[in-house]
C-alpha cells in the first residue's frame, strides 16, 4: 500500500528558503520517477519538479527553475525539494507523487507553504 507523507512547509518571508521532505512507502516507488506538485485554493494541481528513479535527471516548471532543487534518497525512501528565493506566488499546498500519476492515485495530505511579501 502506497503512503506519501509531506513535511517541512511553513511561513517564510519573500526571499527566504524552505526544504520540503516526502517520505514514501511502497517498495515499487523507488523505481518510479517522483515529483512535486502544488495547488492553491480554487486551482488545479500544477507540476513543480521531477526526478528520475536514480536521481540522475531532473526537470522543473519554468516558474521555479533556478530557485528550486529536487533530490531523492532511495535508501531513506525520501524525496526533497529545496526552495530558495521564495516568492509570494509560491504560496500553495505542496504534494509529492509519481510522475506521471494515474487518475485514481493516492495523494498525501500535503504541506502548506506560505510566503509573505
């Protein structure tokens, strides 16, 4: 059974940094590309970053490129998102999941990131 637990969010001023963590269970996920997504109230969930199963290839949404860094530690079943130079428009609930994900995929509770101006 897949479980995803996101943590590390909080309130930060613009220009600040946060590091998100996503612990995943389910033995097959370490063989999946993993990603971070975010969602604000009333909008659809959007892609933020992706990392290949072995961590060697990453990709980012244009809006976060150069500011966010995704990484993973398969020995710890954890995916990270280092977020620097945060902007108010980065405010959202952040989730992790596989890339791609199916329509009936399980989602964790997410972690709230709030960036004040």
